């Protein structure tokens, strides 16, 4: 976890404000209030899906907020599995000027581990990563760059990841099978020379089949201009709710100095198999504090409520982005 230097007096002052009734935070927010969140999808033209998300960015007062860029890229791999998801998080050194190179590497590794272990879980696996069953599949690489960290980085990572994966389009494919003529064996001279071959396939292909061994199976893209289909089950992608605990209260969306004043943070990651019933996908504690089982159960219930609100707001914004990009696609098609 990236640390921010803070004195004992500052820590005591911040904790006293959080425990006051009513609470006093340095920016005037309530305990469960988020800073403004901005989101844009389709920001990386060469990616299959991308998003840029910021929390607390305010150009008027010069505050950069927490800013994250996420991009998903699909590549074909030979596989007997049903496709893979691999996540990587890198941090701009300017986002953590107080961290040494080694400490920054460790922090990047921690962020990558949390994200990769969660998103690669089989319960979230999209079914349409398979190209040819038992032969070829898509490897989905999700790369995230932390451009600025002004607190609450875990929530920002998962929101950006969900947005990029929501935006991801899987190219449509169709299988192609090549066979030798009936009652005709494929000799070495035929395969290596110019012997005639019949081609059986779902649809016509311009590929030269003379060098292909009998029964070889491949695939092709039906239409270069087709953006493809969305990832299966994209509503399930999880979100993280970070509960910052200064017993007996908890609060959301901590600023860096607030994080440094908080003895324990509970990361609750919820997936959404249905709109009404989120489930705990992962859980992690950060800090030196301790929690009892009863306290954790209560906090999970609170976190579920926040996760529903976060999911509803983010999904509304993502659907707005879908409409915006749909309009752009129609205008582009009309000009073709």
C-alpha cells in the first residue's frame, strides 16, 4: 500500500473529525459521500475495449484526483481451455513521487495480484472467449495504468476495469474446415505440390488450401468492419467498495491523508450475478487494525448496500456511453 507521510497531530485531528457528530471531513463531504466521478469509454482506438476514469478531478482548482486508464486487448492462442483473462497494473512514477523504485514495483505487484485473482475467477469467465473448442481461444489482456492517485485507488481500479470490460467487443469468427477430395488420399506430393483439394467450410474463404493437411481446422473473421459482440455476462464484472474504519465509524472514498490516519481498511469486492443480489467475490484487509467476525458480517452488509448504489450509477453511465458510441458507429457506417 502506498504510504503518505503524516504527523501524529494531523492524524489525531483527522480522526477526531471523522468521529465527530456530525462528522467533519477536510473537503466537507459526509462519511458515505464520493467525490465526483467522470468516465469515458473507447479512449484507446487500438484496444478491443477501454475506459478512462477519474475520482475527484477538478480542473477549476487544479486537483488531479485519482485517475486510471484501462485497456482490454484480445489475442489468439492455441489452447484446450475456454480462454484466459490476464490482468496487469502499472503505476506512473509521477503518481507516487515518494516511493522508491523497489517500493513502487511492490505496490504495482499488490494491485495486480488483487485484480488478477478476482477477475480471472472461473465464475466470471465469459463463454464467448472460445474460438474453436479444444483448439483456439481468446486471451483477454486487461492492462491498467494508474496515472494519478489521490486516494481510493482500489475502488477506482475495479470501476475502470468493469468499464473497459463492458466496452470490450469480441470479434465474430466462423470456423473453416479443409478436406481432401473424397476417395483421394493426400500424398506428400499432393500436399507439397499443386494437387486439387476440395474445401468444406461454413462460408467461402479466400485462403489457399493447397498446403493444408486434410481435416485442418481454422477460423476467419466474416467482416473486417464488424466490431463484434460484447463479452458474455458483462453485468457480472465486480466492483470494489473500500470501507475505511476508524472505530466505531466507517467512511468511503478516503483522501490520502485520511487513508494514512485510518488503522484498517476493508476491501469488499462484489460481483453481480443478478441485479438484485450481489455476492462477495473477494475480501482483503489492509492496515494494522483487527476486526471480529461479527464486525465483518455487519460491514459486509453495509458494503453490499454501497455496491448496489455504485453498480446502478456506473451501469447508467456505461449505457449512456453505449448510446453515444452507437450513434458514432451509425454515422461512420452512413459515410462508407
